[in-house]
């Protein structure tokens, strides 16, 4: 869910517009901006743009891809340590003044499976390998990576799920990926495995995840993104033991707006000079 803008651009302003920088499409954009040739999304995810009937068919759409390259991998590593070292439980023990020593396994030697090996997935793989984790992955192209032990195409997702101690979702929201984590695919995971979602909320069928975690068919999950945000108070995800809720903080950091602005300025220079733009969205692929 996206909060409405305080002020919508006027018809007069949009009528003169060749380029647009925005969070989401203004109402009736195509009709109100007949000159529009380029749209730059302030976000990395562009599903709200692609789903809009108001998106001008001839305008190039670019996004803020790359602005989370450092912050999100660090938050993902934090999530790995959180569940592997039981830090959340240790903090809760402190509230009760309870001295309970815990013996926790290492991340070293564990297998991290990454579904979606874009900029962020590749950076996570590099840092996980430095922690002596085994890294597997799946991507649309299936292209090999020097820092991932093996990369499958979409037809190899089952292999990644079955082999991993931690499954990290970094997929975009597309027709092919929505609901990709469901009762059937969750059944392929190890009972000791954790699911981490830092991609899009609609990748997961929530009720299936709740059922599987409550039945201890997987160890648990760390979720940073949801179909509806803020997550409704009556969602069973809040109260399912083994599921950790993060309030969509994976990509947040103090310099994010600066990085987004720098990317937009570089594209603005290219637009004015008639050069190819960076981070162009493929409408057919959905990202």
C-alpha cells in the first residue's frame, strides 16, 4: 500500500512533461502526459507501475535498481545471524532476567540458497561465501557465477529448496513468481531450514507458510515484505512462533535518497544527451 501524495501534479504540468520522477503513476497519466518519453521510479520494485492502466505504452521506464546494494545484504546477514544464534530469544531472556546459555551452530558450513541473483543476490552470495557458507542459486538466465557453487534456471528451484539450510527470496513480483512459495514448494525444504523473504510479499502464500511453520515442517521464517503493508494486526504471521516480522527495513539506510538521486541525475544527463538510459525496466519480464 502506498500513501497518497499531498499534491497531484497539475494537468498543465503533466501536459508539458517529457520526463517524470515519481513513486507511482499519477491518475490518467497517459492521457494527461502525451509528451512523456521517460519515467524514473523512485523504487526498485515496479509492479505498481506495470499494473497501472495509466502507464504510457511508449515511455521508457527506469528504476532505482542498485540503491540497496549495501544496506540490504547487511540486513540479510543480520537475519541469518538472528535465527542461527537465537539472538531474539536471548534478548527476551534479558527481560525476564533469565540466565540461559545456548549452544548455537555456525553459519560456516551451512548452505544458503538464493532465488534471484541480481545485484543484491550476488552481493549476498559474496559475503556469505566469506563466512564460509556454501551458496547455491537460481535465476531466470541460469548463468554461472564465480561466487556461487551452482546456478540453476527456473526449472532448478526445487533443487535449491531441497539442498538449502536457508532459502533467501530476492525475486521480483511477476506472473511467474507470485505465490511461488506455497504448500508444495515449502514441502521440498528441510525441516531444519529457514525461509527469508526480502523480495516481494506476494511471492509467498501466507496461509501455507503459517501452516507449515506451525506444523514444524520447516524451522521458521524471517519476513521483511508483505502483500499488505503495514502488516494488518490480525495477520497470523504476527503470532506464529518461528516467524520473525521485520517492518520492511531491508533497503533502508540514511543515504538511500542520495543514491536514488544520483542514479536519477545520471539518467537525466543521458536523457538530455540522447544516450541509452541505465536500469531500464523490461516490461515483458516485469523488472
